[in-house]
């Protein structure tokens, strides 16, 4: 089952994870408020399904909401989802295969809209 999870982070902040079963597929940077984390989830749900997958490793470019396939400094690949303002909303782990990074992006693209949100924070209040 696909889920968004809101987790506690250091310094009283919050982070978002998108998971399949217990595997974390992508995660966010920290948000100062739980409302920020919830807004991020709402934006991903609303925009990921129609966002293109852009392969930066072969010179493709894009604007607006988009998934980007990026080569890391260690030669591996990861995917990130960017907002229309260019800010990275979530990113994946590094994969040895570019295809695995593309598969991750495709899975988030296809499944984010219907994923449930689970609040796993200590406070459970927005």
C-alpha cells in the first residue's frame, strides 16, 4: 500500500515520506510546521500525476512541476520531484541503475494521488 507519512524531525520540525509497504521511496527536506508538510503532500497529490519525467543525464530540461532523473557525484542515479518554482519537494535514494530511478519516479507519479496520509508524529496535531 502506498502512503504519505508525516514524521518528526530534529529541532521540532517535520518531514514527509512516500512509502510502498515499509519501503521509503522518496522523502522531503524538513518543514518548520506540520502545515508545511501537509501542504507539500497536497501539492504532490495534485501535480505528480501530470508531471513529466525529465532525464537531465541526457540533456533534457523542463519547467513547471516535474520529476528529474539526476546522476549523483558517485555515478549513481536518483529522482527528485520539483515544484513549479524549481524547489525540490522530495527526492529518492541513489540507485546503481538509471532505470530504477525512472521506475521510482513513475511509481510516485502513478500512485501519489490516491495514497493515504498517516501522521506518525508525537503530537498528531496540525
